[in-house]
C-alpha cells in the first residue's frame, strides 16, 4: 500500500498542474472507485464540474484538492483521494488513450498549462475518490473522512511529547502502535520495518517497555527514513506505485530490512528474519534487534 512518501510524491506532482485550474469534465468508468461517495457518479461529476482547485494537500495516506465554486453554491469541499493498495493519480494529455485499470478521468484547464487530464487508475479497486466537506482541525481544514487521522511525523505540528507519552501507556507491540493511523499517520509496513531496524528495536517490544529516549530515537529514524524515501521517489516493487508521470520510485534499493528475509543484515551480517504479522510480514535482524524478554509470572 502506498505510504506517506509515495502519497506525498503524488501530491507534489499534482500541485503545480492543478492548483488554480478549473475542472471542465468528469468521467466515471467504474463505480467501485466511488465507494467512499455513496451519492453516486452523476452527483460526483455535478459537484466537481466548474469548480476550481485551490491547492493539493495531504495527511497520512490521504490526499485532497480543496475546491472553490464560482457561484458559491458549495463551499468548504475537497476532492479527496485514498489510493488503497494500488491506486494511481496520473497526469495525461486531454486526448490520451484510456489507461489500463482507469476508473475515473477528470479534465482540468489551467491558466498556464492549458488543458490536462487527471486519471485515477486502480488495479485492485481498493482506492477511491470522493467529494467531501472540509472541517476545522486546529489551524487546518481536512476532509471529514480524514478527521480521525493523526498528523504524520513530518508535519511541523506533530507533537513528539504527546506521541512518546501515548506509546509509553500502551502494552501493544511497538510495530502495531506505529501502524495505528489515529496515533501517527503515514507509516505502513515498509517504513515501520525500516525505522525499527535503524533504531535497533524489535517489532514485538511493548510500548510501555520503551524509554522516552528510545522512542525519541525511533522518531528520529522514522523521519530520516521517510525523508530519504521522499528524496528517492518512494518505494516501487512493481508497476502499481508510480508518480504522476508514471515513473517508479527507487527507494527499494535502499531497504535494509523490509523484503530482505533470509539475506544478511548489512549492519552485523546476521540473517534478516521474516515473520507473519497482521496478515502481512515483519522483517528484522534478531542479532541487532533483540527480542524482549518475557517476564515470568511469580
């Protein structure tokens, strides 16, 4: 699933092409792409056509385009996207042929770039688009379906102290805590494994067993990993994740733990282990990331 770096790469690619543009047409080819918008395709298109895009924003794994309507018939709305497992937002020429797995096509007219097409393609159909109301969250406006999503660690308003305190109150495994999007957003399986490896913390370590210093160190590694992934265009293992121009990221070549089960640890030479975890897998080095000891009952 696309995580923070992948979604941010898409947002950054969309922003200059759509900010200030007017939506001229909307075509829905597959209603499954509107699972988060029960009003249906006709209403979806009617709410978008003629609206202007103000900017491109993101929180965690959600991205959205705040909208303005010339007749002020609707205010405080956004075109909201969740990429699911394999969703793509692509920029194409207006007359470009349909993409494979194309679900929705949005035509825009930009005062500088002219006519463009924003394509939402999704092979596995777990992603979706919606027109959603914006609500206040502190100084930000976020779509209603994003209100439960916590800030991500690259957000200037992320509260390190609150996160550290929350982790230390929890008996859950630290990796499970890191994947809780209501506590810290944007981190998925890949970047959790990479950050825990960098911080030398076993993924099954309970939150309450970690010191504040260890959690602070982990946060530092999370930020380093996410920023490096952003600089390298995200992680692409196949053609399902690409940027708006259809290009793959290359952070997969920088991975130290994720996807390296059975290979030697680049830090100590021990073998990277792959274990089942929440219908996914965890990858870690047993030598560098010591499994926490289980306390014996008296």
